[in-house]
C-alpha cells in the first residue's frame, strides 16, 4: 500500500479512536481542516514535521502512523 494512503488511514483511525473531529485535530496541529481531510484521503504528501505534529496530537508514536491498518 502507498505510504501516503496508509498514513491517511491511520490518522483517521487514531483521530476517531480519540473522538476528535478533523477540525479539532487541525487546531491541535495548526493545520487547516481541509488539509487534515486531504491527508486522511491520501491526496497530500505531508512533511516529516507535519507527521510529527500529527503523532503528538494523536498521542501515538511516529511509527504507528505508518503501520499496516488492522481491521
């Protein structure tokens, strides 16, 4: 699976597990809601710094955002 698509699926999974909206995640990471949406759909290539901010906001280790999605 493409790494960008995998990242997006994991961002969505962890965001929903934490009961966050895209807007809330955007505020936490200082990203626009539309950018978060694009990331989740795999249509954006985020910088490493953006991925670090996402991991911090979602309270996960960086590598968890690139691990294969379970069920």
